[in-house]
C-alpha cells in the first residue's frame, strides 16, 4: 500500500455513476466507494437512483439523478442530469456503471483532458436487450445498436474498462477482451459465518427465500408454483424480497402470493435495501435461485451465490454448469428442476443433509470483495499521473 498522504494532500474526486442502481448500491458504494474512501486518497461522489441517505461518512456524497421505471424510455435522457452533475462537481475520475451515461462521460473526458474515465461493465447489456423480454421486439434492434455504439465509443475513449464477470471478456472480446476483471464478490464487512449452522428442526417450518431482482427469466413465478407443491408435503415459509421492474410481472407475482399466509412479500414494486436482503439471507434455511435458461445469464455467477456461501446458507438452484460446479465444490445445496413436483425424498434431503460439512476445508476467501480490493485500488491509482 502507498504511504499515508501528507497533510497538504488533496484527495482526488472520484464519481461512481449509474442510472438504475441506487446511490447506496453494493458495488458502486458498499464495495468500490468505501474502498476508495478508506484509502484516504479519494473523495467519493456516488450518482444513482432513489433517494440520498440522511447522512454519510465524511468524504462521501450522494446524488440521485433518476427515480423512474427502469423500462421507461426516459432513462435514456437522464444523461442530461449527469452532464449537469459533471459540470458542477468536476470529478477527476469517472467510473461509469451505465451505458446510457457513456456519451456525456466521453465528452467530459475529451473536454477535460486531465480527467480519467473508467467504464465498469456490470452486465452484458446487448444480451439483456436481445434475450430478455424487458423491451418490445420492435425497439430491441434500436436499443441494441445504440448501446453498441456507446460501448464502442467507451473502448476508444475510456482509460480503463472493468468487468464484473469473466464471461463478458469471452462474449464480447472486441470490446472487453483487454479489460480488468473485478468480480462482484461479497463484502465481508456486512458479516459472514465461520461455520455452518445446525440442521433446521424438521418440526418447524422450512424457511425459503427468493431475493433480489424478480422477473420472468429469473423464474420467480415458477419458484412460487414449486413452493406451493412443496407446501403440500412439508410445512414451509416463503419470503420474497426484491424488486420486479416489469409492472405487469410484479402484478402476477402479487396475485400468485395473494391469500397465502405462509408467503411473505417485501418490495416487489419498490427496491429493498441490500442490508435487509442480507438480514433475510442469514436467517433463512434455503436460498432459492430458480433462474430459467437464458443466454443473458448462462455464464454469469449471481452475487447471491457468494452471499449464500458467505453465510453458509444452503441453496436450491436451477441447473447451470457454472453454478452447479460451485455448489458441488462446497456441498452448498442442490440443483433442482423447479418445474418438477417435490418428492418426500427431496424433503428428507432438505431436512437431514449436512450441507457444507464436506466443504469446510475449502478456502472461501475468493468469494470476498476484500480478496480483490488491492487490485481495485491499484487500478485506481494507475489512473493518477
């Protein structure tokens, strides 16, 4: 680590910016922002959605610029607000986490030559547009072309490109082949377990959790139907805590849960604080990842997998070669077909199998953000002359 700053040292301003992610987003703020702030070399400005917190640590500021639907076309005009932010605050480094902001970000980088620009690729946005049903089929080609142009511009103008998943470097090598991999790992500052909990009492309801983003290709409705079948042979409690961007789909989720006393819903039409997601994760018996096969997610590792591992919470996941290997290596749960009816044999496994016991000798350090924090800070420091 570099030497401590001198008394006359002036921290560089670094802005982490997104359209859809909340200003207290786990990657922008909880991991990257806090790491940069703790180094003592940066003043952190976080731009995103939602509302700013009532207070924050010294050296950190929050700037909400968007509060609408993520499926609304107006999100593509929010860059005008970001331009106003840049002009007012003049950050030395921009870390742009949404492609919609890239044009303005690149323009600022060109006008202020001493500034630096990083494009943080959190998703394969082109795949999301083409292979999910978030947008009308007539709009998809236009949006895909628009994002493609912006990302090509970023490869020419940005000083660095970071990717949250190794698969993005393989899926789009002409854009991200020389990028820096900074996986979206779990921040152990939010807590973790050092040993698995005891098997749950078969006389008590089996606690199940669906958390985070809710949607068609995430298999939320399929998991609810599966849980209803499980409830016919085992007492359970299902908690659904997350956000469905698709208003029509959120209504279907609420209708599927209506009148069922063993299903508890939180959020659905609004975002749930990440701290609440972690609180629910550590209290549940099983974390459900019922994703449907989709080309936009087939090679990704959901952060929920890292969360489950950190808390030694067994997981029930749809088949995916990448995820299945991770689950098997740590004996961290079961791979299921959520379209099949649960059996008494499955219930017996859920109640009696000693998950994680065989995997305690496997090093779990690579699931934590702190394992790559030095790489992140070195990447930031390399931007400063």
